[in-house]
C-alpha cells in the first residue's frame, strides 16, 4: 500500500519553529522537494533564518546530489501544502487539542498511503490520532534538536497505527539520512529524552542543593562522560571498560553500587533476567569483535572528537 | 607550604589497573618523571599493556616537550615508590579498609607538603583519611576512564583536608593538562558520576521493563543527546536552544514537564531560587555572547564531531 521509501521525492513539513524549519533544511539537504506549511506569513523571516543557519552546517557535512535551497516552497494554506506530498513531518506547537484538530484535518485531505509523522517530544500518538479518520498511517517521528544535525529519530505508532506504517517510517528515515530507532512501547519521553531527562533532573537536584552550579554540571559532562558517550553509548562504554568480562563483570562488580545514593534515582532490582538482557544485549552489539579492538577503536574516535573540538 | 604546582617534575602513581596505569601514561605524556607502584610483579604485563595502549592516543593528541615513555620507573616497594615524589595519584582497589591502611602508611612516609590524591569513584575522603596522621594534604582526584583521554578530574577534600591542598590540586591538575572541577560538597558519586548514574539507572529500568534493549539505549545516546552534550553540556544546550529567552524560557515553558513521568527520577521542586540559580548560572557562562553566535558555534562543533566520528 505504501510507496517504496526510496521513491519519495516530495516532503511536506508543518511548523515554522526550530524543529519544523530544521526538518525542512534537513530534507532539502538530502535532495527532496520540500513544501513547508507555516501558520502565518509573519513567521516567514524566522523560518528562513533557521533554514539558512542549518544550511551552513548541512553544506559542510555534504549535500546530496541535486540538493538545493531553491527546492523549497513555503505556503500558508494547509490544503495547498499537502498537494503532492509523499511524506508529512508535523512539528506544530506542543498542544494536544491543536494536534488532534490538525490530525483530524490531515486525515481527511492527505491520501491514506502517505505517512504522517509527528515531531512531538511529549505526547503519545494514541492521543494525537484520536480524532483522525485515517490513523493507520500516523506515527511519532521524534528528532533531537537541531534536527538538521542530530541523526536520531525515535519512531512509534499509536494504538490505531498499522505496524506497516512504523516499518515504512523507519525505512524512509534511513533513506533520508537519519538514524531511526523503532521503540518497543509507547512510553512518555521515548528513549533518548527519558535518559536525558533523568540526567537533567539529577542536575537540577544538585543545583537546588548547592552541590554544583550549572557551570560545574556542564564542565563535568563535556570533559567526562560526553566524549565517550558520543563514541560508545553507555552500555558499550561499560561493556568495553570491563575488559574480557564485559557487562557481566560490570554488573557483578558494580551491582551493589546500584543501591548506593549515587543520584536520587532508585535503580531497578538487578534480577537475573535484567542481568541477562544487559549482558546478551552487549554481546550482540559486540559480535565477533574483541574487547581490545573495541577499546582501541574507542580511543581512536575519542582522540578524533577531542581534536575536532579543539579545532572546531 | 606546598610547592609551586608548575615546579613539579616527579609524580608517583599507585595501582596497576586501567586507572592507575592510565594515570601513569597521562603524566608521562605531559612530560613528568613517573614512578609507578604496583602491588606485584605479576601485574607488570597488564600495566605495560595499558600504558602502551594509552601512548598511541597520547602521541596522536600531542606529547609535551621532553615527554618520554622511558621516563617511567615501575617498583613494587611502596617506600621506594614514594622517594622524591612531588605528587601522588592513588588508584588502589576500591576497598575502604585497604585504602585506610594505605593512607595510614603514606601519611607516615610521604613528606607532608606532598599532596596525595585518590582516584576513588565511590568513597569519601573523610572516610579514607580516617587513620592518616597527616590528612591535611589528602584529596579526592577522581578521573574518568580512560584517564589518559578524558580531561575531567573531580576534586574535593575530606573533613580534615586543608583548603589549600584542594586549591593546590586544582592548580596542579590544570598545569598537568586536565580539566579540574572542585566540588562544593562531599557527596556520593561526585558530580559527573551522579549524572551518568541517573542516566544509567533509567537505562536499566527501560531494559528491565522491555521498553528498550541495550542496543536501543546506545543508538539513542550516540545519535541524540551525546553529539550535542560533548559540545555544550546540558545546561547550555537548553539555554541556547531556547533562543533569546535562554534558560528562563526553558524552565518557564518546560517546568511543568518536570512533573511528567519522563524517567523514574522525581524532579526537585522548581522554586524561584532554583530557577534563579539555573538562569544566572547559564547567563554567567554565556557572558557577552549572543545566543545566535553560541548556536552557530554549537553547530560548527557538532559538524566537526560528526565528521571526526565518520572518519575516525
């Protein structure tokens, strides 16, 4: 029913803010014809400014063949914006009533084989699609700001979403140069925001208690966990740091520390099942690679990142 | 009483593990004479392997004038290891009884003007220094793994530590090429580990609940928050993302979201005082810089990081 994700050439974005305009810049850079719906012509200048800003970085990273800033059309009529669209990326304001009304309207005017993805970071698709007559093709496609630079897109459907639409969105985002992550369950905050939010809440606790200043928080992150996290992620960082024993050694050795008051977040019970999921998961990521090779790769990439930051 | 931090030329490291050997590699690369105490000659091969691995990256990052892998002396006699040392970096196993006995011994044989820093990630200096006769010069100097690559060192004294020793350690680490962070209070997990641990516990909750796999966690981090966090830290990331309104806009707009179940970590009450601390802190970091310039710098650096990761 859905078209081949590789055949898509025309994308419509909705929203004039940093996310909507950032998406427009991204799709332009990947060689799509982009129609951008903005609510009001008064938003045009700030929309253009965001696209212009993004274009500098996108050019530096390398544009797709035929990509052009001129393949953008900006309109204020929603029906006109949907004409010929083969994919819709919605980044309207984060208000449920507004999104529900919008999806009701889109559900009527957008052909049902066109997938509609929402950039929402806080809402569930089950709620957003409540009044939509054709909810099967509506999914969450949540980017990270700035969406023209950070590759992650978290994808999940609502209760009425067809699994095929989720698969299609994943395939399409991959073709469109993003790093799609299909979520297992519809949970508030999705995956990346939950992790970031846990860190953020702990940071607020520390500032509230006079244990650290915002500057301390940022110095600690930029010079400690972050240069490694960008290279490995937290699971593989611990897996590789523990040598041949990997994640099993980590959990067996530091398991008791989960009970210590290192953060206000209570850890889950370290059951055998959780232990196995963590260990098996890391072993799967590692595949045939020896931990020493992974450590060497980590170091090489951290060196490259540190050099890039110094020169950047 | 303490020597000029710039005058230090001889450092002693204690410990043969990844942290102890990693520190030895770091100090060698910065041009120090390093004496490394290891508990047993059987540990020599793995100690050397870690220094060799670190040396590859340290060479790539650039060695200090006169730095040489040959300026390393490895000994198994603790008294011999302390001879002529002008700074001690202790990375013994994470057992309180063992550290307390070690600091009792060091307190007697190391001249009192020599600062002794512990790499411990889990213990308080107040506990470690309990049996030390000369505790004034003992501090925490907690690195991030691998210590030869990640710049952060978190510093704090115990109840018996002299404030001058903390200041000296900060100045010395800075001279020695690290990014020192003096903590405000002696809290479990310090600053960076608390932030990382909050994120890690949330990750374990998600895996335990079948909401994500370890692979999902790492994909989300590497492609979402991490490439930005390595450039900005979480406070300035939010400050700059909110445009001219900065952190104030962030807290006013997303404050209610602190009550949402985005992570299992309960947020602190967003009091006026906490709000002001966050806003003032970010404004201080920003100084005279306009948010658009900071956003442009962020983008330029993320581009450099993404390119470095691709080529690395």
